[in-house]
C-alpha cells in the first residue's frame, strides 16, 4: 500500500465499473474511494469505501496492519460510497470503536437498521481531539460540505488534513488526467450550492499548518497546496476563475445556432481570450455547468417552446440557479416565430440570483437570422468585450 507519510497509509480502491457517479455524473475514468490508516500506539482507520469493494478494502487494511488490530474507525462522512462497510469493519474488529459526531450516529442508524453501537462509539464535538499516542487528531466540523454530518480531521504531527469530500475529483487514481478539470466539475456538480459553508471551513483550515490534503476522492495533494486552496476559495466564493465568455444554446432548426455562431465568430475576431461554445442538447450538462461557473460572462440562446423555453435550456438554468449562480454578466438571444418569450422567461429564472449584470443588448430572432439581428449581435459582442 502507498505511504502518505511514515505512519499514514492509503488503503482505498479504484472503481472502473461505475458509469454514473451519484446516478447522474458521467465518469469515463471511473472513481476512487479513498481510505487511510494512521499507525501509532493506537491505530485509526479513516472512513471505508463503496459496498462493492468491501473485501478489497479489508484486504488492503490487513496488509498494512500486519497482524495488529485497529482501535478506531473515524467516520467523516456518511454517504454510502464512504460508509457502506462500517458494519463489516465492526464485525471484523469487535474491539474497535467508531468515531463520529451526533449527526453521524443518527444517520448511521438510518443506513444500518439493526446496527449495535452500544459501547462502540466515541462521540466528538467540533474542535475535540483524540490522542493516538504520539500524535493527536483534531476534528473540524464542516456541516453541509456537502452533508450535515461532515467533519474534517487534522493530524498535527504529520500536518495532514483529511478533508472528506472537499478537494475531491472524478476519476480513478490510475487515470492520467488534469486535476482541475474534473475537480471543478465535481465541485460545482456536487458541492457548488454550499459556497458559504465551504468558505467557513476554509477559514478554519487557514489557521492550520497543512502539508498534505487527503480527500475521499481523487489524489492525495502534497505539492503546491496554495494552488488548490486558491481554486477552492475562488469556486466557493463564486468568483471568476478564467477570462472568457461562454455561449450556451439550444436550436431546433439551426437558426438559433446560426445567431450563436455569428456571435462566437465576432468575439473571436475582436480578440476574446476564450469562447466556450456549448450545444446544451449534446454537451454533458455537468461540463456545461462547470464552464458557466468558470467564466465571468454567459450568453444564453434558445427558442420559445410551448410558451416557455427549450427543455435543455430550462434544465441548464435550473442547474445554475440551484447552485447559487451569481456575480456574472448574462446576455440573452431568443428565437420565436410568432410569440417570442424566451428572453423574458430566461431572465425571470434568475430573479433570485445575486449580482447578475444583464447586457443592454438582447437579440430577438423571428424565425431566421436577418440583417438587423447581425447588427444586434455585433453590438452584443462589443458590449461583452468591454
């Protein structure tokens, strides 16, 4: 097993069988379910793994233990991809205690109806510590990052932060891929709604001397930690990560697409550093959401459809507003042959969003793109480039 430090080991697993994480996120490179062991006078295991990998996880644990017996299983997060093997662990090691908070144990009884916790629990509160002998673990509550029972654990001896789902990403550990892309898609898909809560726990973490971050998904982070912390601060603060403009469109017969393409070409011609052009009917929706949060300006182009807007656009906007989309500039392109209401409808869906700046130029296409529309799109491009 992989050494994280001299006394901390990785015992997680890779899942290459999964196609949809949480039943909706495409994961072409699988997923990692991470678990760790801290070896000291007392031995602590940090979380378990998905139910399909319980035997592999126990085998990994046994290899590290080399005949020793663990004293604790620390449960930082009760989501089933991390908690499914709690009972298996308890049966295998009947003298070990389960460490969690009050919400952890309430949730545990929901997932494991007949679980017997009598005399087997160590209940901790925010800021509490647990001695393993030469080292001490400190528990840092992180409610709604992204479940209510979540807590981080800090090992001050090796300066390791066990960060639950924070700093996680899609993809198995043997996948060769960029961290930021899949971490960003993971963050905005799963944690994005809870930016205020993430900001709160980042403030707590800023007081710690951290050399290693051990998340429950994705690689252990050991180098250039300010890069990852700064990204998380930007994401959770709903800040702009990269300069650029996203154009997200739906089109039935190609006319709305034609208007969106003309705007894209004008933006490139005028020197826009990055233009993301997204067909919402064909793009992975999680990728589209990720890009909308990455860039500071967004143009939505869609058709009036059944007196409303096209379903893929509706889905996209709902995904944005559900995740507290804010601090952005938005422009609107609508198409409607006899009763265009798409622009008004799209705008109304952001009425509860904070700090949205609307472009003065709104483009209304009636059936086909006409000369007046091209002039409007040119004006929109100029406004976006300011």
